[in-house]
């Protein structure tokens, strides 16, 4: 009986076989999308990132919104990519879905960590947190080669993913606050960009922000720092040297080394101590123009108003 | 030939083949289902299923532990009701009255103390004593006295403490109780287990045709087994049970010799005992020495010691509210009335209603006083109490075991006297007679149908025969006799009230004026018209005479 049970489990696939072997991953994604959702996609693997491209005719509707049908297709492709990524022996960390508009060269990118998917499956994180951990990117693309179906998939590094996620969280958080405080004149408007800079061997998370109508500029700095610290703690990411946050309009800069961030996470240092010790004057407004591509005159006028 | 062999094989082994095929099939279904899904989902599901097994195991362990704990008593573990004999401290002298029961109990104590001597002679040691009787008559008190006098520990439990929603808890508690009693007996030389309200577990067992039994059956079985166990192990544990249920409601196995060897009936106290009880409870409070305790003892007929204790407590409360420093006779009187008749109502009564009530109650008073062989009127009142507009408070001289035809007739006369009084005085009657009529009819029916007290003396209890087996003529005859009794009583009462119309009017006017008349006032009015109480015995004449 024991050998029968062992055999049954082995036959059922409890052994070390994978549904999608490493060499079949892109093709499997394409097959699943075609067979189950009737969607023609191109799939690629780059390092530990697997991605699929879906080309459609209208990414945005007349109001500039993403139509519901596109949302559904996007979800179906992400489901197929995730499904294959979960059941393969290929080491995958990130799943990416790119939806491109053939006519207007607009693109929407959804990026998600495979570990986050596993956490969500196991109910270790809720739906809202799961959405917060998914990076959405929108922009223009340049066609590669002939035809719209070609694309180059870049491998995603965890630090870049985290920088993007932190910036997105701050953006969404401030947008939500602005909606809640819509009737108040002091609502915040914040532009933020996040990146991970390892070019000078320093490994720094950089967050650059333009914060308008700010009555308490220190609060914005702290909010960004809280978000960054929380995300890094949640992911247990420590392979960095510092976090740098610059508010160009309010001329302030917060630079914290890893030790300080870890101390803050361990509640050994307070917000006020961070401000007292690490808040300095930032670069001028003009230095930020290049970064955000904002018209100098408009920004300066806003800065003067503040 | 091959097919024949195959068929033979099938006939011989078809059950095994079907079972094996079924097992393979039911194993194959999940295997096939798992194979059809992605490896990640498969691993996830297998992992999840394995944790399910763990969860089920943990749940099962928790359930088993909890169930075992509940069987051991759980939250309601056997309460520490063990009391040392010196802690009880109730001696024979504190047990008032119940001489017969006390004598039996004394004997039991002697047997407990002289255990060695009895064994030497070869006699059987008493294992149990069952005390029966109405509630509040001192069964528990007597048991405590037994414990004090025997000088051994005393464990008290109520029968209801063995009853729980969980199956097996009752039996478990019985085991715990006797285990504890045995240990105490081992250490202290003996132990008394007192099971109050033993009828909760000692009722006749019910056996189901389907093999199931009630939970109380297993509790009782355990009790029987433990009591038998005492005999086998020769431990000095005596079980005293108390119940106010009738003996025939208890299980026969419980009553047989060797379990409850002795049965003591602890009855309500008689007149002398009630007087002693009044003295005992009054001695615990400050009271007026001139109180005629004998009269209150007379008034407290059919009352238990607990009732008498309650009356004295209530009297003390009334005295406190009246800002008196001691209990007076009027306080005791008021306490008794409050307990027996209920609180007075402040309902406004019209002049006409008051008159009708006064004459109605007067009818009851006169007929009771002049016709009733045993009952005395202690109070007449036209102050509303409860649903009644007025009340005539009469009590028998003493509890009697048997009642004769005269008593029944007098009782019916008293009951319908209110109706007759209204009819004689006003020509019309009110709805206030309904309750009186109900009781009167029931008594007359009982006399004729059950006691053979009808005019033609139709002997036998006709109520024991199903109604459809009685002929119409028999029923008609019995009903006619019942009717005749009522009519006869009515004529007697009417004659009496017409004859005594002066006293009748006088009483009614007194009632309208004073609203209430007490024993002494009633006696005085009758004496004024030359009517003496035919039932008064010299011992119970109030101190200083009835006019006091």
C-alpha cells in the first residue's frame, strides 16, 4: 500500500518535474495566450525576467482612458506569463507585460515580482498591497525593426523595481490625499521620479520631487522616506548604500546612509532626529528642469508663489 | 473453457475485484486531477492538503483533550462542598420537632460510631438513609446534625449538579464524589455524602426499545454502582439522600436494602413543634414577650419550619420599617398575611362594590364560624388583594389525615355562602362567585364520583373508569347527586343566613366601616350575639381572653 501511495504521488507530479521546461517558456506563453484567450503575443526571456508583448490598435479611448477590454486582455496575458513563470525550472524573478498601441506608439508596461505573486496566492499579502507592489508604467515607444511585434526585453533588477515601486507608491499616495483633501486649498501636488544609481559604485536610491503648494515641506520629505523605508523593509532589501531624497522647489535634501535607515526601521531613531541631522539644502530648481522636463518659467512662478 | 474459468474467477472474487477497482478509481481521480494542473498549482495544493491533515490532527487532539476535560468535570468541577463536622455545628438540640426522624437519625449516628461493634456481631452496617418529605421541613438540617453528632466530614451535593448537557459528565461527577468521600473516610474514619434533591438523578430509569438510554440513567447507574462499591470495599461512607418527590417516583433499585437502608419521612411540624419553632426563631430576634406564640402556631398550620423562619424574618423587616425596636404580634400577623394572602392593593372601590364584597365575605365568615367542623376564621377583609376583591382567611384547627362527609358539606357551604349572601341581600349575584363555585363543584363532584358520599351512596371511584365506558344513566345519576349536594348546601346556607340576618347585617356593616376584621373582633361580635366558637380549645384561647 505504501509503495502504491508513493507511486500515485509520483505519477501525479509531486516529483520534481515542471509543466513548462526552461527551453519552452516563451512558446508556452504564446500558446496559452492563443489557445485560451485568442491573443497573439510575443514572449521573451531576459535573464530572470520573462515578458510578453501584446500589440493592439487602440490602447487609449477618446477620453484618453484605457478601455475595459484592454484591461482584461492585459490581465489575461499577465496571468499566462505568471502561470508559466511559476511552473518552470527556469529561474524567474519578474513578470512583465507590455501592451503597445500600433497606431500612436503608446505603451503600457506592467511589472510584477514573482515572489509577490506567490505571497498573494498564499494570502500573505492582501489585494490592495498586491496592487501597490505592481509597477505600472506608461509612455511612448520606438518601434524595433520591421513590424510592430518585435521588442527588446530588458532584464529587471530588484533595486530598479523597488525604486519604481517606491516612486509609484508616493505618487499614488499623494494623489489619494489630494482627492481626499480636494476641498482644501492646501492639497499637495507632487511630481516624483525614482531610480537606483550604481554608476559611481555607491548604490543609491534617488528620489527627486517637485512639491507644489506645500505648507510643511518637511512632511513630504518624511512621507517619501517612510514609504521607501517601508518597502525596503518589506522586501528585506539591504544591498544599497544610501537613500537620497531631493525636493527641488522647496530646496531641501535628505540623504541617509543604510545604517541610519536600518536604525530607523528598528525604531532606534526618530523622524525629528532624521530631519535635524540629515536634512540639508538641495540643488537649485533649474537643476530639476532636465529631470522632469518642466517649463522653467511655470515652475519658478509656482516656487515664487510658495 | 477459458471463459468458464474467467467466470468462475469472477464469481469467487467479484467482491475483491470491485473493491480493488473502486480503490484504484478513487485514487486515480485526484491523481488525474492533479496531473491536469500546472506544477506550481499542484505543489501548492499538495502542500495545502498536507497542512489540512495537520490542522485536522490538531483539531482532533484539541477536541479529545477538551472532551476528556469536560468528562472530568470541566469548568464545573466538583465543588468543594466538603465541610468538617465542627464546621457544620448543628446539634440535636438545634433540630426542633421531627422527633421520629430525629430518633432514626440518632440511631444512624450510633451505628456509625459503633461500627466496629456491629461488625463484630456480624450485623450489617447502614449504607444509606433516604429522607423524604415536603420542602423546607428540615431534611438538610437533620443531615447536618447527623454529621455534627457523628463527628465525621460531610459532603453535600444537589442532584441537579449531576445533570449536564454533556453525556457522561453526571456519571463522572458521581465517581469524583465517591472517590473524594472514600479518601475522607480513609483519613477521618468516615464520611457522610448528602445528596439533596436526589430525585433529579434517582427517578425511575427509562429504557428505550431501541437500546438508547437517558443521560440520567447512566448517572444513576453510576450512583448505584458506587453505593454497591461501598459495601464491597467496606468503607465508612454513608449516603444520605433527600427528596420531596413521592417515593414511588424513585427508582426501585435505589430504594432496595443495601443502598438506602433507612427511609425517614420528615413531615411538616405539628402544633407543638410549630410553637417550639416559633420560640426558636423568635429567640434569634428581639420580640415582645407578651406575643401569644401558641396562637401563631395554631395559625401556621401546614407551614414548614422554613415558612416559620420566613415569617419571623418578614416580621422583623416589618418592625424595622415601622420603626419599632422589637417584633410585636401585629408584625407577625402582618407577615403571615403578606406571605399567605399577598400584598394589599390600593384600588379604588365603589360604594356598591364594597357593599357586595362585604356581604359576600360576611356570608363566608358566618357559615365558617357556625357550620365548619374544623376551620376558624382568622381574618375577613374587603381590601382587594391580587385578583380578589376581598378575602376570608380561615384555617383548620390542625392537619387531619382524613375528612368526613360533614367536612366536605361544610366546605361546600362555606364556598357557596358568598353567592347566597349576595342573593339574600341584593336579589342578584356578581361574578365574584366564579372561583367559589369552581371549588364547590369540584368538591361535590369528588364526593359523589370518587368517595361514595352521594345521597344514594353510589359506591366506587367512577373517575377510574374511562368516561366512554360509563353508561349515560350512571353519569346522569352521579351528576344529579352532585347537583343535589350543591342544592342542599344552598338551602342550608340560605336558611342560616336568613335566620342570623341580624349578625349578617352587623358583620357586613362592620366590614364596610373597618375594612378588615381580625380573629378577636370576629369572636367578640359573635359573642355579643351569644354565639360561642364551637372549635375553641382552652389552650389556644388568646392571652387575656378573646377581647384583648
